[in-house]
């Protein structure tokens, strides 16, 4: 969050006065919203393995030099390249990212049709030579946009095409695009709309060219288009200061502003035979995403492993949500925890080891019920559900039934480790295609430490994680995560402390405290005022997501149901604590 403040300061210095006031607020706002929407149709061939064409795709894409890059001119294009170079270096300073940065910068120089020697200048910039800074490049870009009456959203749209031109949307590239959009006065929502526009164009063309599609498939595509358009209206309202641009009937692209030539001309190559390899690479040759993945044979001790759709959308990014336990046998046992999650447009829940997670969930319920009952019946000298954290020794009565949860917890701890390794293998095999993946999980669902190469994982959100809080262990994962890693913890989670006592000798648990590591990617969120017990992570998941800044879908019925569950739990626990205090008095 400190990093965000520094970004805001840079923007103010670049386009505002010495007090941070925006000199040209009206002019800057005019850069954000396009004035028209256009429709396009791209002939898309069916899935095919055209590996031999991969080498020529990048070269052919550069022939579709967009009008907006022409509009930027040499000075604007150079400044855009310089800004991206500095952003790469700012957010990925580790030496392990250097090869990727150099390749990306050289590709951008070619894409912007800049002289080859500019590439050497950019590399020197990474090494601290030349004295260039973000402010200078931002000012020059705004100056060129003012001259040509351009909009910053046009640059965002064009850079999305650049990012996917090789059929590999690297997570580090997306992080830079998010920062670029922010520096140019645009937003994450607009970047997502640009991504969705490209996907929707391809999806629409795919339906038109696939005569074998059945009615259900066509209906799903139509529903996806409707959702994208509705999402576009919401985003436009936020980035346009309330000025909503209507989406008239018959438009297939949800958001293609006046400068959308970037998307249409750049994406045109995706409809050619050479572009088939790009599409197959982005989404996987089968095009089914993770939902189509099935574990063909038993791997190690893993008995169950599959992905379930949380949304019907197709996107350039995706999210995998992982639950720590389940409490019932049902088709939505996993997905119901995440039905409000809106981290990305394409989302999946991981279904794994159901019989063991169900046993754990029931054991947790029983153990918690016993603890509450015991607390209400015994005149303890401290409050069990909160004051127990300060106790020197656990109550003997509680220890007598510890095996009720110790056994299933130990089994699930072991299996979650195996599932985490297998999840890494699945992502490494690119079942999801070449797209950024974000991971979110609570309790044991936050133990799936995915050890995979850089450029695949964008964000990681861990809630009540039963993992070590030793900074050195977290430091090793920072180079793998391209975006941010969130640690949500509760200092008064006595159940997690009790569970973890048998798993390790140390009590430095991430789910109980912040991780003391100074890294701009790491965010610690204290949820103690919201989470009253370990079971609250699934019962109050929507409130938790909102508190840590993760978007959720609003649904009145869901909110009412969730509120009833939370109220019931809170009343039960509060009543028990009052009984304890009364008995103690």
C-alpha cells in the first residue's frame, strides 16, 4: 500500500502542481473515455496444433502497426517504451527477471517501430544510466496525447494486443500493464474491459464459424456477451465520472472506443492460420480451460482432483479458489464458498479429497460445539473463545477430545501438500493456457504453496493460513509471484492455534500474525475485528474479501443467507462467552 502511495505521488508530480492539484483535470478526463463503439468480426479457425507457425507469429503481428502508435509519434512512442522499461525495473528488480525484461523491451521497441538502437538505450536505463525517470516520460506522453487529442485508454487497448501477440500473456507483463494504466490515468477496470473485448471478439467469431455448435453452446456465448456488456457499463460509470456510454443492440464488442483500431487491426492476425497457434497457446488447444481437466489416474495418494466453474466467462486471466474444508456432500460444497468472488472474469474452484475434507469439516464443527458447551458449563478463569489465547496451558477437558480433530487435521495437512504439488504440475502443463493465474484460499486451502516458474502466478491471497510466518520462507516465493501476496490473519483464532500445536514446534503462524517481511508485494491484513473463530473464514468470506480489497458480486439473497449464518454463529459464541464470564464472576 505504501507502494501505491508512491505511485500516486509520481502521477501528481508528473501532471499536477506542487501541491498535488491536477492542473488539467478536464483535459485529463478527456483522455479516459472514448466517444464511439464499433463492432468487428474476425474469422476464427477451429483448434489446431500449428507449432511450426509460432516463429512467424511475432513478426507478422508487427505488420499490423496500429493507428494509435502512429499518432503517438516518435517522441510519444519512445516515452511509452521508456515508461514501460522503468516500470519493469521498478516492480521486478530481481536479477532472475532480467532476461524476461530485456526480451520484452526489445519486442516493444520493434512493436513501436522504433530504431533498433533504442533497445540498447532502454537496457542502459535499467542499469541506471541516462538519468531518465517516470515523471519525464509521463509528461511527454500526456503532451503527445494533448497534441493528437488521444485518449490514454487507446494506449491501454494497444498494449493488451502487444502483450498477447506471442500467445503468452505473462503475469509480469500484466502487472506492468496495470501500473501503466494507473500512471496514464486509466484503471484496472478499463484494462480488464480491453482484455474482455479481445476475448469477446474471438468468442463471437468462433461461434459464427463453428456450425457444429449446439443451442446450449450458443446460449452460453450469448450469456457471456451480456455479462461482459453489463460489466462494461458498471466500469464505465466508475472511470467516466458517472458518464455511462450506452451499448446499443447488435454490437459484439463490449468496449471498443474511438481508438480501438489497435484491437481490431492488431487482433486481425488472430483470425489467420498463423493466429490459430496464438489462440491455442493463450487458452489451451482444447479451449476448455481448467474445467475440461480430469485426473486420468491416481497420482500418489491423491484420490480426487478437478476444477469446477464459478463463472461462464472466458478471460485472459483466471482465478483458482481453494476451500480448506467442506461440511456437506453436495454439488456446490466447494463453489458456494466463492459464489460472490469477482477477482477475475474466469474463475474455478478446486474440488479435491472430498471425503477427507468433509470428515475434517464435521470434526471442526463437533469440536467447536464441544468447546462452547464446555465453556458454558465450567467456571473457567478465562474466556475460552478469546482469552484462551493468553492461557499458559490448554484445558484438560479440551485435550481429552483433541484426537477428534488431530487425526483428520493431520491427514488433510499431508494431503494438501500433495495436492499443492500436483496443482503446480497442472499449471506447468499449461492446461489453463498461457495466461496469468491468481490463487485464493482459506485455512488448508491456503497451504497449497505452488512452486512453479516465474510469469504464471499473478496474485496470491491466503486467509487464515496454517503455514509458517518466518520471513525467510516467504522471501523465496516473492520472485515467483508477479503481483501481490495477501496474508489475512486473526490474532484471536484460538482454534487454529490449537490445531497447529501438533503440526509444528513453532507458533509463528501466518494465520495468527503478520509476516514481518519488507517487500512491496506483501500485504498483511489484520482481520481480528471481523474473524472471531477459524470457522468464520468460510462463513464470513464475502466480508473478508471486501475488507482486504477483493471485489465481490453483490446479491441480496446471498447476502441475507450469509447474514443469517453469521448472526447465528455470532449469537452462539457471544452467548457462550457471556455464560463463561457470568460463571467466573
